[in-house]
């Protein structure tokens, strides 16, 4: 079997189980790929990603791109432009050069040559210092634009430190500083371009995320009147540790109940306090994601805690979920297509919801190498960005379809209930498609 298949199978195996059987299987080993195979798989992806880079550089007018990794202060790009391994040098520099007819030239200035790096990069001549190597590359290829991690609006596009910038000025010479430009547009395209080989492992990650959340929102974990929000959050952390996974943000929960007035935070329901006890009749929500193979998921689902005698959620709550499903349909299938601007998509979706009389919020964001990744977000900020270059949807990109609707619920005396959903999806010519089916019924906790 290929490494690609091995990457997906352990994840799919775990996601196929439920309840106690899932818990039993989750503790079995091996659960995920051994670390050495994870590195091998990611290096295979890196080789393919480097194969796309020269065309991207030329599209953005970049003659040379430099990523500088500082000791104890890793650049967030390093693991995506170089082999995913620890870098402990005082200052490791990765240089990509448009060498014209020679193609893409890759040079690593890491202090010493290391075999895994030499599979992807050339090393400087023996005895040549890093500043001398940079000066030599500049003299040989005369790049008109030298792109650096400066001037971007996101951390991964403005990660170059002040001292590293000064180091490069000294290395190239003060006259070269006028050719230093922001690498932000190049970085965004590089990180927002998903490889076909990533799709199957990522689908497995989404399925595993789903399995963990279903287990967390079950009678195995939640005992009404006893279990607290903090208990569920700690269980999620412990499950990640058991599986050998990590996460890129803390799991958050929100609780709505009849007669309650949930606190707000920046226009959204606030995260519930850790000591809040989950009771019968509560509508609970979780925001959760996992990290694996340099990729990240983002997932929001909701569960209803049955009251004595109930076998399903009240009709009013189910109608509220249906409104959120309707919002998903408009965003995913009706409005979104490759090449459309995210601002136009957002405006069309919100106009449709207004016409239907549905109170909606949309705050969807790209996914991939980061949880809040670079690319075209479809959110309430999109319209305000119209004065800038429009953000266009890119075929094959991954996104977190993150949104909610608020609906008055008759069984709760007309109290508005927010149904928040978030699902990873990928863009096709027919619109966004989910990696796994969306939630169309609340998880029920007995």
C-alpha cells in the first residue's frame, strides 16, 4: 500500500466506530501513522508543492523568496517550505530563486548540511558563509523582487523578525533593500493551494473529528445534572492525548436553555463557564478541531439533552436546525463558484436569507495548513474589503462552512435559539461539498 492509503486508513478505521466500541478501539495501537511515516508522507507532499512554486513566483513577480527560521522562534512557514523536522540552528535560511531556464533553484543555509534537507535544497559551497551565499545568488540571478515575510495582514505573512531583516540588508547590501517586497500574495496562494494527495487523509481527519465529537456528546461522557462544561472540555483534551493528536485551539462549548439569557461576546453567544452543569432540556454546542500531518480541521455540532419522557428534540428546535441547513444550502450550492469574489457570495447569501425571513450570520474561513488559514473568507467582513483587490474563490480550496441562524422557538416561549454549525468543505465547479454529511438532526443525550 502507498503511504497515502496508510495515512487515511487508521483515521477511517477509528471514525467508523461509535460509543463504547469506539472507546475500546480508540485505545488500540497503532492509531495513526508512526512519526517517521508522517514525515515521509509530508516530504512527498513537499516535493509536489515545490513543483508548483516557480509558476506561482512568476505569477506574483517574485524573483527570489526567502524564509528565515530563528532558533526557538520558528517561522510558521518553515514546516511547509522545508522538511517537517526540528530546526535548532541559530538562524536557518531557505531561499527559492527563479533561475530562468535553470528552473527553480532551492538553497538552504543551515550552518551544516543535513541529509533530509539535501533532498530538497542545495547547500552553499564549503566554507562559504550565509551572507556570502546570498550575495552570490543575488549577483548571479539579479532578482528584481526579493520577497520576504513582511507587510502582510496575517501572522504567517509578516513573520520576519526585525533582526533577521537587518541581517538580510547587511548580507545583500543596502542598495538591495529597495527590491525587498512583501511575500504575502505568494504565501497566500502557496498555502491555499491544496494537493490532490491531501484529500483522502484530510477526509479521514474530518471523520475522526466527527467521531470524537459524537462520543463527547453522548451518555458515555455527559450525565445530566452532574457533568459540567469543564468536564467535557477535559475529556476532549484527554481523548486527543489518547489518540496521539493535537489541536490548534481549545475546545469551546456553549449552552442554551429555556428561560436562560446567554451572555454575548462580539455579537455571538459567549463560551459557557467551566463550572456550568449540563441539565436536561439544554441545547449544547461544541467548537473543536484536530491537527495532524500539518493539516487542521474545524468542527461545530449541537446536541439536545432529552427531558424525562422525551424521545426527540422539540419541533421548534428542529425547525431552527432546518433554518441553518437552508443557510448552508444557499452558501454552498447556490452562491459559491470558483472565480467568484467572496464579497459577492456573502452579499448574495445574506440577501437570500433576508428574503426568506431567516436571521443569519456567516463567518466562514479557509482551512488547510492552518485552522484560520489564508485565502478567501466568506464572512461579514467581506463587503468592507471590496475596495481592496477582491478575494476570489479558488477551485480545490478547503473552507470551514461556519455560520448560524437564530430562530424563535414556540416550546421555549418564543425565545430565540442560535443553531451554530461548522463543517470542512472543498470547492468544486458545482459549489462547496462537505467531506462528510452535515448535521441534519441534533445528537440526543439520554
